[in-house]
C-alpha cells in the first residue's frame, strides 16, 4: 500500500535510509550514530516538504519511501538557515570526518543551470523485499504528479540497479561529471 508520509513513520524512513545508504546496500557498519544519515538525507524533506513524502507499506511494515523538494535552490537555502546549523553543532568537523558530516558542513549546491530545467529533486529507497514489485515506480509517479517543470536525481555510477530504475521511469542522463545526474522534464 502506498500512502502519504506520517510523522510516526520517521524512524522507519531513517532505518531504510541507513539500510540502503551505501549505493543501495546497507550502511549500518559505516556509522557510529545510526541517525546521522537520516538527519542529512530524510529529515529535512519530511520536515519542510511533507506533502512530497510517500511510503510503501507491506505486511511487515514500511519498506520504501520517496521524498522530494519542489525547488532545489530554495530548499538548499532553507537547509542552510533552518536545518544544518543544529546538525553542525551536534556533528562537528574532526580531523577525519565521514562524508555525511562533510556534507552537513559543506553541502553541495545544485547547479543553477540544472535547476532551470529540473528545479525539483527526489530520493527513493526500497528495502530488498520491496524491489521488483512495482512499488518504486508507483511511489515516484505519485510524487511526479505533484511536481511541475522538471525533476532530477543523483545516482552513484556503480549503482546500476538504480540507474536502470530511473531510466525505466523515463529519466535520462543530463550530467555525468562526479555523481550521475538523471533528469525528467514534466
């Protein structure tokens, strides 16, 4: 069943983020604090754009989600003002910070030229038990119905399953320097 996100779902989304956080593979072994990844890549979306957050639930519970920001540049501005400051205090930079702590202190900004055609961006994650059942596509299409103009996603080059998933929905590569960026005009 696909439904709108509810605040009581937050822990499940954080867990899914952690269980898929290494290019689709589990990332629990990479973090001392199991909430860190969710704080960076789930929390602000459900806090600031809950109308663009949906979950898929099966008999065992929540097994996937999609979250989005309708205007990436405005969303990044809001993060800088309302989200990152507290996390920067909680997760200070050290001599050997992990990539998520680096991201919190030095977040990448969307390229303005990309944002002109693809202003929105989204993340979708499914647990292994939910893959191959059509849930991911239905989740993404649920959000696409609520967006205008265009949307982009970032995918690691080695995550060929994710690249194939996005391409199947209609996304096309729009940039391949660094992370792979796929976009869809709406």
